[in-house]
């Protein structure tokens, strides 16, 4: 009789201090010969205990990093002592290097999901010599064009949900771009207003990730503090997409040549349109793209199997 593993315990825990006031939490899972770093979504989602189960402990040693401001890293993005100006994509890339050095690893495989694919691309393009294989699921570069799609031009796909998203913003915070409206609303000092903004943003999030399976509530969003954290970091990184270099990630993917890559995307993923992935593989010949016909943004028939195959492939890296 086989036994379901209910809990996976870390084999090592890291606490890494940065020079700008962050204490990063990371953990290792497994003792396999292939080192791998996992970059979570959001930004702001943090790593979960269940994500430890994604990795085969006999083939990989997986490093799960709570990105600054999220998860078990401190300070959290909703805290009064959190300095949002320290949140840049370049700083997140530097944090990944801090973890690699703390773990004593020369090269490792990299796995990013959703927002984590943007960060994985930024990291691999900055440090290609450190990457053995690159796996991307729910692929987005979080470019200004993609942000505009998600917060403006997507309206015809979800007209009623978009109207609620747009009309929730108080007049005092209305700006030409929706992402700026929400970022500034979330930046108010009034906690009840921050929670209202976060709730409206997360309602929109639940709408646009639901195409394959219909509306589905994210239980994490019921936690008001988590919702504020998530919405604050998402709007911050989205509104600064150009300043943080996201618009250049596809052109700079020429730096990935020589690194084997695999991309897995649901054809019904309205949040991470397939066109981003096709543009990437056009300039990165070592990468292959798997489209899962009946899947959306991490849900739908066949996506779990495709992701499992991707992670197993990463575990074969040498």
C-alpha cells in the first residue's frame, strides 16, 4: 500500500539580510543532486508548504525563496516599516544571487510560475552563466503592453467584471491608467481604504484568471493583510514595468542562447497570453513551448501533468 506524504519538511532554512532593510526567508527541500530555485508568483504570493511537494527530493534540492515583502520574509509589504522604493526587479534578481551564494551553489536550474517567469527571465538574462536549465509556466514578461492588456484593453472579455473594477476607484484616486489608480489608492494611510482597494483588485484578479474553469475564489484573498500585500506589490511592479526593464525581456532573451528551456502555457490563459511565449521562443532557439489546450492560468485539464513533466525535466539538469 502506498502512503500519501502529508508534509514535507525543509532540509535547510536560510535567513538572508540585505543592505536595504530586508530579511529574506528561503528553504531547501530534498537532497537530490540537481539544485533548483523556485520563483513564486504574484508578486507577493510567497511560497506555500504545499509547493514543497512539487519537487522530487531524490532528484533535486529545491530552494524556495519568499521574495522580499512576502511570505516569511520581513518586513511584509503591508507593514508600516516596509519601504516600497526598495522593491525593484533588479533587487529581486540580486536577492536570488544572495541565496545562491548562501547555499554554496555554482549553477542551478530555475523554475518560475506566473510573475515568477518574469523574475526568472530577468535573473537568467542577468546571470546566464549560473543557469543550467530554465523552466517557465504561465509565462508573462509583465511588460507595459501586457499590463495595459490586463488592466485596460481586456474589458471586452469581462465587461461586467471590468466595470466593477473600474467603478470601485474613488474619484480622488482616479488616474488615466487603472494600475496607477489602484497603486495610489493602496498607498493611502487609511487602512480601511487600503483594504477596500485590495478587495476590488483581488476581485478583478479572480475574474481574469478564471477562463478555463469559471469563477473560483482564492482563499488567500480572504485574509485582508494578504490581500493588501498582494495588491500593493502587484500594482507597484505593474505600474513600473518599463522602469524596471520588463519591456526589454523578450529582446534580451538572446542572452539565453545555450540554455535549454521549456515553456508551459494554457491556451485559454487570458492573463498570460500565448503570444508572449511565441515571441520568446522565436528569439531563444533552445526553448520549446507546450500549449495545453484546455487550460487557463494554472487550471484546467492537463495543466498539472504538463507542469509535472516540466519540473521532472528540470530535475534532470546537470
